[in-house]
């Protein structure tokens, strides 16, 4: 997958986390924020290695 697609996935996870936080689903928002952070670190690590 190319870099813009990876960044869009991180952005979508983050926006979904904000939306679920606003609607009161705190456990789901925590999972979405954590997965966005982990996936973002994976993407940045791949950029540094290449």
C-alpha cells in the first residue's frame, strides 16, 4: 500500500475515534485511538527504513 493510503487509514481511525468519543462510546474510542497510534508508528517506521 502506498503512503497516502496509509495516512488516510490513520486519519479515518482518528476521526472515528473522535466520533465515538463524542457519542459516549469510550471503550471503542480508546481502541480506535490506540490502533491509530500503533498503525501510525508502523507507517513512520517503514518510512524511516526506506
